[in-house]
């Protein structure tokens, strides 16, 4: 804030950035939950496609919009499925996966919510029987739901908010809420030529100069321009005047294009800024996990997979929460491993420590319960970091070779410092004598973090053993099934 300039929070970009991401800027109608108004979409800056719903309250037009959007999204997903390779997972077990995964970028978390609403609206629709929709509509709904669910898992890069990616790397002099304004955030990081940060921020907060990045439009625009344009289209449709309808629809397209194009340009400016940040080394492994997840869901869909349920069952919800917690712990550990800035942040709050090795027992050997003699060297690290990790906490180290594992034996205060005794438990090779370089040496500076893999895998009850406190959720799920069947048969016509 004192320098009026954004400051890097990380040394690396911890998210994968595709060479050809699909950019979507969605707009929704104010006051109409889940009613899409428009979307600008494309994988190249100079060739976007603008899709507009002339009357968002007309559900037939909504699904025409969804079909047009679905064609573009499914073509992009098919593009990511053009290459598949076989992999060996130990022994003679063989499998294959796609070598690429989709990446959809939206301006802010509200854009992810808009895609979630659209996915829920589309994935239960029927393609046969009364009031059918094109086949691509439920496909789009299921794929959008898959991508939205993946976005909840830390470390994945298949659906990302650009404001979150920028805020993950840069600190600004404004609040986290204000950082969700794409124009304001970029004003801090890279203001336009000839403008100071203060001037750029003022322009970013003026909806006339810089329209909102969505998914909601500004109230002034809705009242003064959008509502009259939609009324003109409705009047022409009621009068069954094709020429007037075409003119009104063209005016509406141009009106919305003026609102959405500034955000489109900001999206590609943000992408260019993010490309200028080196990618973290461990981002490649996370991208490979994205490819595996993408392959599994693609195969599930090819086999005739069903739409995702509206609500998780109790055990499914618990498993999902456990999976998200584990993914977050792994992602935070990966970031600290790769990035000295993130490591310093973890150390400052007691979730890691670093210091000099002041004592060492490199040749220490113990006898296990199975009467095997194994090396268990111990070292003592003097650190000035706040030490809040308990004894027996398993540790990993970005300062040591891959596979290094350790365990906290004790922590003893020593004036302004602490002496942490650590026992090395892994990464030393299979011989009785540790490989050179695998045990911290006297006088060596070393950093340690908690091992995110120390958490035991939770054991969940069988479905017939669900406690009575959670059985009510099963009744809700059954009601959801009935509601979804009724919704699929609902008459999708004009509401006005």
C-alpha cells in the first residue's frame, strides 16, 4: 500500500497454464437464479464467439444457448482427447490415459458458480420424449459439473478463476473481496500505460469505463440499456415481425458485446501476466493427476455414465470431504517444497522450521521389533522459528534429496531459539550404511515441514451401518430423485 504496487507472494506459479486454455466469460440475468444472459468463449484472443440469450426468462432460448455453448465446450474436450498413451503401473498391469486435460478459465469465482448453475440446469434434461433437448445439453451439464467439482480440489487446474490465480501470486493494497474485481486487481499489478495505479483503480471501479467482469452486470446497465433492449425484442416477437426481431436481436448482441469485450481483453492480459511467472516444478505431477482424473471421467461418460446426483449420500459426502482435505494438505506441502516464499510463510506460523544442524549421530543404528538392524541417524537443529510441531510428527524436507523422511523426537527451548531433535527414517537407501548426502551433516542448514501423508486413511461405515442421525439424508436423496424426474418432464416454454 505504501508503494502503491503489487508485491509477489510466491516465486513460482503453482498452477498449470495450458498452451491453449478455453476462456469463458459468462453473464447471468440479475434477479433470475441460473438464467444465463450471455457468454463470450474461445481459445484465442482474436477469435471469440459471443452467445446471447435474447430473452433469459424463455427456457427454450436458454437451452438453445446451452446447446451452442455445449458444441464449443465438447469440441474443446474432444481436442484434449486426441492423444492417449499406455502406461505401466507395476508388474504386468497396464492402463492408458490421455496426455492432455482441459483447462477452462473464467474471470472470478462467480464465473465458476455460473457454470455450476448451468451444469445443474442441463445435466438432468431428457433428449427424448416430451420437450426434448439436443444431446449435447445433458453432456455439457455433466461435464461442467465434473469441472466445477474438480475446481473445489486444491491443486487441480481444469477449471480456474483468473482472479484467484493472480491473487495467489501477488499481494495488493486492497481487500480479498476487492481482489475479485479483475480490472482492479490488474490495475495494481500492471496499470495501463500512462496511468498511475490510483487512476487505474478509479477507472476499474467505474462501470461506465470498465464494465463488471460478471457474472452479474451493473444495475445501471440493466435498467437503462438491457431491460429496454429485451422489451423491444419481446415486442417484435409478440408482433411476429421477423425483421424487427432480427434488428432487436442484433442491437442486443452489440449492446452485450460492448459490456463483455473489456473483460475478454483483461482475461488475456491476465493470462499473459501469468505466463511470465515460472511454473513450479511440482505442477507437472499435479497436471498428470488431472490427466488421470479427466481420463477416468471421460471413460465413464463413454460407457453411458449417469448425471451426478444433486446431493451426496452421507458416506459419499464424508469421503469427499476427506479427499478435499488430503488434497489441500498435499498442495500446501508441494507449494512450500517448491517455493522459498511459501516456505517462509509456513515457518512464520509454526507449520515448519529451518535452522543449522548443531549436533549429529550419523551412524546411529537400532534393532526393530523384527530383530532387524536399521540405520536411524539423529540430528539436532537449532532454529529461531516458532516451534509448534508435536513430538512424533512426521517430516519431509525441501533441503534434502527426494524420499527423505524424518520424525521429531523432542523440542527443547534454548534462550531465543529451540533445539529440535530429528530422527531420519527414510530416503537413506537399503544398505545398513546411509548413502552419502542422505543424512544432514553437522553445520548444514536444513528446513523441515510436516509430511502431508501422515494422516491415516479414514475408515467409513457400510451403508447399512449409517448412524440414525444421518439417515434423514437418505430420504432427502430419494426426494431429489423424484424431483429430478419431475423436472425432466417439466414443460419448457415461455414463462411470460
